[in-house]
């Protein structure tokens, strides 16, 4: 299902759209791609934030990171 929408573009967005059109994309395709790309970036950011939160909550992982840090510090100090 497709639906038509109307948008108001500021000068910066209009310039970007013009550049995409110059690269061979139609106006509709450029706007569709921009929306899909933006949604995909947001989804990746959300997934990454969830992964970081899970790692921060993993006490075993945090303990291991501290152990590795301590080992690395002794190696650095040995020079």
C-alpha cells in the first residue's frame, strides 16, 4: 500500500534533495530511501543501546573486564 504525503523542505533539505536527484534518483525514490535509511539507523542505535545496557548489567562480564584491566596495568608498569 502506498500513500501520498506532502512535506515542507527547508533550504538545507531542498539542497540535499537536489543532490540526490542529480545522482539519478527521482524525488519520490530519494525521499523513500531517506526515510528508510533514517529508520534503519534509529533501529541500529536502539539495538546497540540495548546491547550496551545488557553488557553493563552483566556482573560476570564487568568483573572480567576489571581483571583484564588489572593485568594490563601490571604489564604497563613492568616496562
